[in-house]
C-alpha cells in the first residue's frame, strides 16, 4: 500500500510548473487586455493542475504495466516500484481527469463557449494516449509536439479566453515560449532515460534523435523563449523582464552540454522547473502591464 508521501512523489511535483506557468501567462494577457476574472483564473489553474497530475499517474500506469519503468533512473514510479497496484494508479488517473472535466465544464457553462468542450476532450485524450492504448504516440517521438500544444498553446490561449471571452493574438504569441519551456522539461526527462527507453522499445524523440541532438534541442527550448519574449517588446516593453530569469538557464544548459547522463540529469529537471516558474512569473507581469 503506497504511503501519502509516495503518492505525492508519484504525482511528480517537479512537473507542476507545466500546469502553473501557462495559466499565469494566460492570466497576464487577460489582465493586460482588461478582462481579468479572478475566480475563472483559479478554475483554469485547477483544471491545469488536475490534468498534469492525471497525465503523470496515467503515464505511471501505462509504463508500469508494460514494464518500461522497471529500470527507471528518475523519480519513483508507483506501479514500477510495486508501491501501488496498477488498478489503484489507474483509478487515481481517471479521478484526476474526471475532476478536470467537471471544473472545465463550469468554465464552459459560464462562457457558453461549447467548442471548449472539444478542446477539453482532446486534452484528456492526449493525456491518456501519450503512453496509453495500443499505439501510444509518446512511443513514436510525438510527445514534445503534444506538450507544446497542450501545455503551451491550449492552456495559455484557453486561460485568456475564459476570462476575456475573446480569442487573442497576444495570447497565441505568448503561448510559444511557454510551450517551448514545457517541452524542455520533457526533453531533459527523455534525455535522462534515453538508454533504458531505447532498450524497452519506447521510441521517444530523444531515442530517435540520439543523445547529442537531444542536448541541442534542450538548449534551443531554453534559449528561444527569451528571443520570443524580446520580440514582444514592441507590444509591451515589460516583456523584457524575462531577462531577469536568464541566469537560471545557465546551470542546466551547462550540465546538459557537459554530457551529463542518467541520474546526473535529475537535478536539471528541478532547475528547469525553477527557470520555467521564474520566466512565467516575469512574463505574466510583463503582459499584464501591456497598457
């Protein structure tokens, strides 16, 4: 029987910036466009958090029953470590998805934007089929593309929309660096596991590209967000605030370029999350000061 601490570890707290940052940035856009609604922002955050935890548990379940987590070097896996049964982890994942759906339905009802239901359904389907089902797309090198869409574009644009009830070009543009930073979390995670994933038949993008090209991809995902934010300076000079977070990128980039492998990359995941949170906070403030 898994302990509370093990369930929390299984939820992978270090990945939660993937949920928090897009909502912060989307809310920053809403504030800048004069449409901030605090309780809708909180609901959007809860949706994002429950989806993130849900996808982590779903990944734990699917990889665990396939045996691809048996030789994991990263954070603890509930199924792979036998701390919890597959059924328990599956129930936790489905419970998170159900809660996210209910919270999202509230936002649909208040905005009367029924098409958002389709977006929400697509997000849950993407969360499950990343490693679930007979042909998981995460095993075919498509994980980063899905993360860019569902932890970048969709939550940033969606968070801004449910508050302002308008689709915004500023939100779409702002979603690009957010998506890239979310991708960097997955890239370094897959770089860490490139050896064991390849052996178990899990063909992530890191496996397909090879370790060296994956290191280059990680660096690009760290550097490009700053370039995109600077490109938004003509819209809001305050977007340049993100440069204050740049020093946080130095450590993880040096470690990755220094050809660190396996457990040595676990700390990079934490450092990447700190950069993501700092960048997201500063970017959200910059967007909120657009006028």
